[in-house]
C-alpha cells in the first residue's frame, strides 16, 4: 500500500514536470516565430488586427466603466486608510505604486483573460477537435504563423493598451478623490505626480503587462491544442486552460511582489 502511494506521487510529479516542459517548449516555439520575418505575411496581419479590435475596441466603453468603478473603490479605500493612520502626505506615492504596479496591469490582464483568453482557448480547441488545424497543415499553411502568433501579439498589444488607459483613468480618478477629500488642487497634484512617477514605474507597468498578456494567450492556445477529435474534450480543454491561466497570473503577481 505504501509502495502504491509512493508510485502515485511519483507519477503525479513526472506528469507535472512533463506538462511544464511541454508548455516551456511551446513558449519557446512561439518566441522563435515571433522573430521570423516570414511570419509577418498579410493574412497574419489581418488576423492580428481583428484580434486587437475584438479585445480592445469592442469592450472599451465597458472597460472604462468597470475600471473607473473598481478604481474609485480602491482609491477611496486608500484615502480612508491614509486618514485613519495619519499618513495623508503619502497618499499620492501610494496611489502611484498601487496604479502602476498592481491595479492597472492585473485588472487589464484579468479582463483580457476572461474575454480573449477564454475565446481563444475555445476556438483552438474546436479547431483541433474538427481537424481544421490538420487541414491547414495539409495545405502547407503553418498554424503557428497563421493562428497562434497573431493572437499572441494581439493579446500583448491589447493588455498593454488597456493597462495604459487604466493607469491614466486611475490617476485622473485619484485627483478627483484627493481634491474632494483633501483639498489638493490640480497644480499641486500634477507636480507631486511628476516627482513620484519614475521611469521604473512605467517600465514595470509595460513589462508586467506584456509578460501577462503573452502568457495568458500562449497558455490558452496550448490548452486548446489538448483537445482531441472527440467534441466532449473541448470543454475539458477550455476549463483546464482557464485554470492554468489564472495560476500563471497568480504566480507572476507573487513573483513581482517578491522582486519588489
């Protein structure tokens, strides 16, 4: 009985390591094709533009509304915290770090994962189950450059764009709350922001958003490819993919906190 228990643990470890190695190989393959000039043909560009339009433009009003709503709640909580603990003079530095390091990239990534990540996962799984990907390969069409890379680039561009828009929205909302509750005028607010916003904040925002956007799309595609010709495997692949996506988001968030 003990031997069987040890065997199951060993099998679980081997399976986990094998899956991780497979994902890393797929990530390396995508990165390799990202830098191939032959990848960027007209058909690929059309797919990429449609992906960006679907992820950013179509949801922009909803994104701005949700971002402003949750951002206002976060800013209000920070001001309340600052008032309670007598650190009003630190509210703007806290707002800057919260916006650039946490809220803007994380909220944008979650929205992209729920919308584009789930859609890409389902799309690839259905194409795999219906043999469409095999058909593309028979016609000498590389699915990596035609299907995968444009969606990855679209996911990265979309996450970066939404993170930047949310950052601007948060800083604007921060001024409204700071003015209403603390009486700081616009000139002082902008001057304080110019002092506390550093190049490292901007680089962290874009780097974190790019990494998260890249990984959620790559993991969604990889998980979709796990489907077989049986249609019942499609929802299984989608569920497995979304679990992996959110594990990746939590892991990167934890790593970024440890680095800082």
